[in-house]
């Protein structure tokens, strides 16, 4: 029942607190994308950008963030999206992605796909090409992967609930 009644929240903090488990997770998120010449790894607010910098480091890429409304100080673009428990807005700095950059988007959970779809749209609006999507956890019963098939990009999830 977090953040609202009926939602089964998956807490990743114990994994992040365990050095060995964290290393396995980051290696697992980066491995499928090592040969894709990634320029930027985009981490989605908030737990996706706990994972994205470490993945970017392993891939020799830069890191950018999509944030919830009101969290970025510079000029930004905004994208609305649906959550399994409501509506929200994601923002990204207008200079985070350069035209033609190859982008990997990382988040902690793939649920309905609304949040990651908003991040993809932000990257594309800035001229980037999303070549991969990585998730620590996927909830197949919520159908997010089906929603993302139209983007024709590699999708990798480490854990399925």
C-alpha cells in the first residue's frame, strides 16, 4: 500500500546497501548494452538515477537525469505521463542530450511503462536515439513491455515479479 493503497511497492534499498548485490545488479544492467556505443545513460527520478551513474561509468558514457516536476534548476522540457496510481510530469534539461546521441534509459521498475515512455519522448524531443532500456525489476502483469514494443529498442530486466 505504498505510495497509495493497492500498490505493491518494491523496495530496492536493501539491494543498494549490500555491496555484492549492488555490484551484481549494476553489472547485469550494463552487460547487455556494452557493444551498443552508448553516449548517455538517462536515469529516471528517483531511483533510476541511483543506478544510472554506475551503469554510465561501466559503459564509459555520460549520465543525464529526468526529474519530477520542479526539481531541475535550468531550462527544461516537460512530458506528461500516466502512473499505475495517477498522473505525473517528467522534466529534462534542454541541453542534457545532444542530437544524434545514443541513449540507454535506466529505471528501477518497469510497471505500466508510462514513466519510461515519457523519458523516451524527452530524449527523442532533444534529438537523441534510445537504443536500450534497462530495469532492475519488471512487473509483467502490468504490461509495460508491450507498451514499449513500438520503440523497437533492446529491453533488459533483471528480476521479474
